[in-house]
């Protein structure tokens, strides 16, 4: 019997396994993941799971019984240590060797870690896995001081949960504004004011230089040696980005460059080896560039494309990236990249926390940010790449659906 092995057990892995069965693949499907969990969703970890709104069963991508019903083997707590592309085998840390007809690498990514004085002290956390969140949540209690290193989406989402749990929250961002690498100055200002109003202490242009504590972190140090500030901390979260897990692929001789290089069929440089998710660097024909995306929709769609093509299909992957972030009672939904635009058009009222910002270039809609505006977001996903009248976009009386043509 033929076998498809999936290395990794995240969004891409779970979706790929399900899609293989939907495609009619009757061979053996094996998912190998190094965590003790079946495939689960990561976005709720910094939001509903951290806050306690969702239990672990609701975080799982699909229930355990799904995999049994579809005859999908899920090996949890097992790490693949080697891929032999010539022999078409993978070897695990338990010295088990599995042969594959097709291989999908869906190893995802890991948090970028700090390597500065005191960075190994207990009480300093990163957020990527269920066990990470369990450890953070166990230390969150009213009145405690939480210091978050990094003013990106993960850091701000955790800040909003911390405030709701009555912690004192400080966010330290080395750039001049929060969210600087991912959004416009106007959106950064909106979220800066939002978090400040809710009680978060935001410190921009503040670079962390070390941590202090006797047996456990007690303070975060920031600034230069002669002008160092100290931020008392009962617990610390570091959220400074992620790194793609490409080591297995690289060591197997698979081409990598800021991710595992794949084509628009999710094929790697080696025959019978595919890749999907955060770990990939893929071409996007719609945006005319290569991308490495840290995005659930990207992982899920690449997984579907890879599954089809592992079954002998010729499906291509090309979609406009979209993302979301939940902070307090606000849902931010984003499509495209705002940096691609040269004109901004606002629809709605920022003061009411209900608005959308459209980004155009040469009259073409290239991106949109929608805050508590799901209707605008859904239409904008279809409008991206099309010429749009800016005045009509801004007019709240205009039904955006009429712009679809």
C-alpha cells in the first residue's frame, strides 16, 4: 500500500490529511508531530484559550475521532530527525523509519528567541504551543506585573487578555511605534490609543538589553548601559517574531531561502516532496512576488493544493493574503498588504471602533484593514486587484457590493 507521510501536526498537516481523503486517496496517511496533541488551531492560543474562554477540545482542528474514522494515523510526541529523499524515508527520534511515496513537510515555525543576559531565567515565556499558554496562564493573576517584549499582534493580543485578568501590563517595543513592521502609522496610532485607554503601558523606542532576577525573572532591563531603565516583572512574554522550521528540509538537500522553496503547486526542489504552511517560501502570481506568510488561511489553502497534487492533480496556489487579530472587543481583519498602497480611504468612524481603511495604488484596491466591519472585509477580499472609485469607497451610503461589477 502506498503511503503519504506528513511531517508536522499544525493547520497545514491537519487540513492536508483531511483533503487527501476528500480527494479519494486510499493509501496510508501518517501525521508525525512532536507535540503531545493532535493538530490544533494556533490563533486562539493568544486569545480565547489564554483567556479561558475556550477549552482544549475547541482548539483542536478536528476531534480525535475524525482521524480514526478516516483511517489517518497521528503519531504525537514524535520528532522526525532525518529525511532521506533518495530512499524516500523519514526517521524519528525513536529510531523508527517510515517509507513514503509522497512526503509533505509542514513543520511550521517557532518563536524567535532572545539571547541576552538573563534570557534563560524562569518566568520568561514564548507563545507558540498549548503548553506555552498553559505555563503563561498558570502565572497570570490579578495584580501581577506582566512585561511583554514586542509590540506586534501576539504581544498586543496577550496584553488585552492580561488587562482583562487585572494584571499590570507593560509592552516594550524597540521601534518608534507598535505594529511598525506590519501596518501604517495611522493604524499604529489607533491601536496605541486603544491599548493606552484600556490601561496598557506602552513604551516605544525601548530596546530590551537584559533580564534580572535571583532564580526567577524579577525585572526587564531596557536602554543603554548609562541610561538603563528597569521594569519590574512577575512574568515576561517575548513576542518578537517567528523563524521557519526549515532545518529538516535543508539537511535533506531541499532548496531553502527564507523558508522551504516551493512552486505554485507546493512542490519542493526534490521529487515527491511537497511543503505547506509557515515554513514555505512560495510564488504569488497575483502579487508578482515570492512570499513567506505566517497565516492560517495560507497554511490551509496550501495544504489543499498540496493534497490535490500529491494525488496527481495540477492545482495551483494563488490567493491574496488575509489575516485577523482579536484585541478586546475589536476584530481586525486585513487583506493584502497596506504598504503596497499610495492612497488611503477611510469608511466609518474610528471613534466608534467601527471602520475600514482601503489602500489603493493607481486606482486599484490593493489592501484593506477592517475593524469590526466584517461586511466591508468580505467585499474587499473580492475587490482586491480591481479598479475602484475612491469616493464611492468612502461614502457609507454606497453598497460596496455594487462595486464588484
